[in-house]
C-alpha cells in the first residue's frame, strides 16, 4: 500500500432481529460509500485514509483480516 491507493472497507452485517439496534459504526453513521483514499502513513503500521464521511485510520491487520482491501493502486 502507498499514498494515493483507493481502499474499500467491508460492509457491516444487517441486524438479524427486527428489534436490534441499527449499526452505529463510523461508516454507517456517516452514510459512507466505504471507499477511501490513503493520505499518509500513521504510527504503528497504519495509514490515514480519507473517506467521504471523514478521516479514519486503517492498519495492516484490517487488510490481513479482510476488513479492508486495496481497490486501485496509485501509479
């Protein structure tokens, strides 16, 4: 990964029970399309990513677990 890459964050699971509360995560709460641009490196092997709902930090474990993926690499 490098600055300028586009990344996509995996969506949240829909509530299985109609009385369950809706998801209140950063992305659901911000009505995000979950696609972001890597802006800069951050401490502890992570990256600052700008999404349509604001800035978020992703680390290498988010990518290793499959919670995020690189959609398009910068040249």
